[in-house]
């Protein structure tokens, strides 16, 4: 079975002179194998006529074409096919009453499309022109999803959704009015009481996310769907949110969560499905796995029940956070710093030092001064001198507002032309984050994840001594987060520089960091930036403040949150090890699940 897809925004026939049509060998004997559709002005490939030679794929100057062969047996599992681009979704996550089903996979592989089908927003076409609700129910005959769609289409199933993007909520409605009828205990647990008097258009991104979660959790329904609920939340709120969602499953509801934070997904899910494929071309939804098996299958790139490799480079976390030795180089240092703001917020910074060629993670609750700290570091380093010269700084802010009027290609040509000629940058940063698939898109039209990748790569393209990256994981999928982590590490090593990375994804912080800086305090009132420590020492301090314990997975080394009150959770708290390292053996018969 052949899939031929065309990335609509990358396809520019007016710039390439219909090159794909001119080089296609089949087009010479079977015209209309590739056509420029009058309605879209984009190329469309007839999958039945295409022979899969790959010439058009290699010749397309804008990397807009993807042609792949998939097993013929998959033809019986087509759920939806977009005629305009050729993207095909195979199968759906199987929901289970009384359980949280986590959905894990790369962006563009069909996770959101799956949710649209399961919520009834999209009636799938099953790859044909005449599909209907009755044909969908018949398609899943004998499966658990048959009863689900029967109840959904007859109106017996009440569905509520927390969407991925929340811009539509930014209105002049008061938070209290939006949350009218929601149990006050839910509002209190999510720390929303203090913002009830504000309007939805002035609250922060994290507060808007928590309000949306509270609204969904507080709605009486039969099926609950959450698309990336951890975005903009700090670590404490992520685990509060997780417990609220798990509470819905304990009431016998259907619960489905799309999430990229591995620690959160591991903590809240009972089952995990992996959505794998080629972004923009196809997505295949795996069978349900136990949470640990599913996440590890995604990281190792191997689905055991299918005997299938889904990517070639296993992702293994380093197990040396307590053993890291400082490089024998002169560190970059800063003195004690104090700041106060008109809002009344104060920030106290302990003296610190970092070494070139390393990455430093920053963790802390929202509102305690992480962004203020790195903004102050930016100003301090620009004014300071080390080894007789000034320090250059590259900064990626937390909030991204695209102002460049032009395409991604034009922006890189203007601001990063030198880096594009560096083999190390292209191999370690630019290509792994697939920027070449975005070059023809206008910067103003990039999605949240695309804009995040472009901004991060553009900041790393600068030849600097210090890189300040504020929440680079926002909107990125798991693979992209780890690719960004690798890119940051390789960039600072290649340039003998330092990177400061602010993030709430503890798996990413663990993967990227050599050292850690913990920022403590009272949100919105005061903040305290602690001294630089080893990763293990810092995470122990940070997690103790949250009352959460972590252990490492034996297979992949990734950090896993223990269920509160589990044997291992109690044991680690007793011995003061909130971040379990591989050097500490797990007690026989004990589990953190």
C-alpha cells in the first residue's frame, strides 16, 4: 500500500515550475499522475498510478513530498484520509471505562485527529467517499469501540473536551463566571481562587490552562478528553492536575489524555497507546500497552507485539547525575544579586558559577522568578568581562511573538546565514529538528510547536558564550523535546559555551542538564535563586519541597514519578532520597506504581 502526501504549505508550484510533474517518469505515459489542483494551487499525487520511484521526493526543492510504502494489511484499518494532503490515519485509541488512556506520539501523526473522531467533531471517512456514522459503527464491529461510537452517535454519551489551544477562551468574561458551577474544591486545588475576579484575557497562560482543566473536570459527562493539559503548568500544578484527572477514571468514566511530558503521562495513565508514523503523511495508532511498556516502546523505538521498529535511534537517559565532575576550566560567575519590581515582587540571587561546555537546568514553580533571573543574567553577562573579553549572549524568551515578515527560509538567511554553512550546526541542530520542512512557511503562520522549534534553532545559530532558553519544550512532542535537548548539549559542547534551560518537563531537565539551579519562594511575592548544584542534589531539594518522589526506569533510565503512598514513595521519603539514582537498588518486591 502506497501513501503519497504533499505538505500543502511547503508546496510552491509557482516557484519550482511544477518540477515534480516534469521529472515524474510515469507522468510521461500516464498523464495526471501528478496534477496541480485548481482549488488549492498545490500538487496532488495519484497513489494508484505512482510507482514509488522517489524522484519527485528527491527533486522537490521545498521537501514538500513524502512517498512511503506501508503493509497492505493496514488498508483494513484506515479510519480517515484527508484528500487534500493525502494524510492517512490508521486505527484509533481504544478507550476503557474507569481507566486513563494516554496517547503518546510525534506532532503531525494524527493524535488531534484521533481526538476529533472520538469526540464526534469529525465523522471519519474510512478512506472512502460515502462513509457515514452507521458505517463507522459497522467498521468497529466486534471491538470495544463499537459500543462507544454507538452511544456517541445516538447521543447517549456526554463528551467534554479540553482542547490543545485555548486562544478562544481569552475573552472579557470573568474567571468566576467561566467556572460557575464548578466544585470550589477543584478551584482551590488548582490555586485559582485568587484570580476569580480577573477576566480570562488578562490571566497568565498557566492560569488559563488551569481554568480550562477545572471547567472540564467539573463538568458532568461520560467521556473526558484532555489535549496537552500540562502546557504552561509548573511541576506542582502538573501533578495536581494528574490527580484530578485520575479521579475521573475512578468514577468509572472514559478518560483520554494526549500529553508529551513523560513523567506526567506515566503518573496519570493506566494504559498508553503510541501513535507512530511520518508527520504529515500518515499515523498509525498502536494497541494499548501498560503505561511503562508503552512509554519505553516509544523511547526504544520498538513495538514488541508488532515486532516493528518505529525509529532507529533508541533514546536512553544518562544515569550519572550525581557523578558529574566539573570541567577544569575557569567558570563564568555572578555575584549576589537583588531585584525588586513595581508589582512588589522581590528576587534574591545567591552567588553562582557555571562552566563552559555544560548545560544548567532551572526549576521552580510559576511566579517565583525563573524568567526574571535569566533576564537579569542576560543583562549582567552583557556588561561583564571574563578572561579579558565581553560575554556574548543568545536569548530565547518564554513568550514567542512572530514579528518577521517573510518565510522561515528568509529569516534564517537574514539572521543565521553563517550557521547554515557550519557542518556541526546543520548536523546536530538544524536537521534533527526538521527545519528544512518549514522553510517555505511564513513565520506568522507557524503553529505553536513549529514556532518553538524555529525560535530555539535560531537562538542556537548565534555564536555565543551563553545561551538562555526559557521553556523550549512548550508545544513540542516527546521526540522533539529530546532532540532539542541533544541539540542544546551538542551546541554548547561544539561552541564551548554555557546553556541555561528553564523548563517544567523533568524528563527534559534530566536529559539536558549537567547542573541544576532551584528557584524557590512564594509565587508573585518573592523568589530565591539557590546556588548551582549537581543535578541529583538539586532535584532532591526541589522534589522534597513538592512532596513527590522519583525513581529511574531500569530499561531506559528515564525519571518516573512514584504514586503517592506507594511502598517506594514511602521508603524514599524515609531515607531522604526524593530522586532515586541507579546506584540505589530498588527493594525486592517494592514498586513505585
